[in-house]
C-alpha cells in the first residue's frame, strides 16, 4: 500500500525536468501542482524562470495542466498570465481532477507525468490514477495549516521507505 506513495522519480526542482527526457519516456503531457512546486505557496505570480519553463515545454509539444487544491482566485491569477490550462480545488489525491486533466489533454495514461511536492496529494493521486510521478523538493519549508499535518505523515512515510532501501535520497528538511 505504501508503494502508492513512492514516486517514479525525485528531482530537486521542476527545472530539472527536461522536455527531451520526458519525450524519451513517451510523456506528452504534464499535470503539475502549483504551491511549493512551481512557486512558493505565498507567491502570487510565476517567476521569469517558470515562464521560460512553460515556454520550453510548449516548444517541445509537451502539454501542461496546473492542478491545485488551492482556490479559484489563487490558481486563476497564477495560470492565466501563463496561458496555462488549470484546475482549482482539485481535491488531490482524489482522481477526478487527474482524469479531467487527462481528458482535456486527450492523452493516454502512460503519456502523462504528474509533478508535485507532496506525497499525500500529488504522488499518491498520480500513482493511483496510473501516471508517471515526479516528486520535487518543496520550494519553501513553511506551509499552510493542513499541509503541515500532511508533512508530518509524509516524513514518517519517507523514513519508512528509506529504512527499507526503497529510496536513497535525503531531503533538506529531514
Ligand atoms: Mg504543493
């Protein structure tokens, strides 16, 4: 059961996710988290680096959908200037938003990668829906109230997996 929390890949940040490498794996679409994945949870707008990352994905024909558990105002204000597709109040790890994104992108399961900073929402949801999952290190260590609780559980799962040799990487917050 805990294997559902195990990401297929772990990278320091989205900037380590390269469209050529995705394409080599047959990936043609990405469903990415917003808060602490693309920017810090309390930063309203995309940075120049994030804008370039979206352009790079677009140049290589990789579709990107932002799926966030945050509210409409937050997600819309961030996504619209990027011209990016978005789903707010996604209720990850539930599969509904993931399936909606898949349908909108018109891709097969094995053509989609899910990117996010949380095991309990992004990785669990992505794995359950049958997508390739990529965990990134959260951009900042501060979090909203509910995320703080998730982080505690997450740390225990990561430690459990590490003890069993399922993961070898260490996060700077652990
Ligand atoms: Mg997040």
